């Protein structure tokens, strides 16, 4: 999938006005069920597509504080 123009992007409600977060689109799923991820402050730079298992592992890590500073 190379075209994300009709994707519905969303950011975390915890990001506030900081803009330091990722935007995620799950409404455009390719044949493998990829989740699209991009930098919310530089959407013109493109996106990556990750599998749902990878995305789930990442979200679980965030919820458990694995990436807290």
C-alpha cells in the first residue's frame, strides 16, 4: 500500500498541543492487516505499515511503561 490519502488518521488524546506523537490509521488495512503509522508533526514525510501483532506488542509496551523516560 503506497497511498494513504483516504486514511483517517488519529493521534492520542494524551498528546495535547505538544505534537510529539504518532498518528495511526487503521481504516485502510492492506491484505496483511497493516496498521499505518506516521509522525504527527511531519505527515508529509510518509508512513510505515506494521502488522497488527507488531502494533499490539508496541501498544502493550506503552501501556506497561516500557518507553517511559
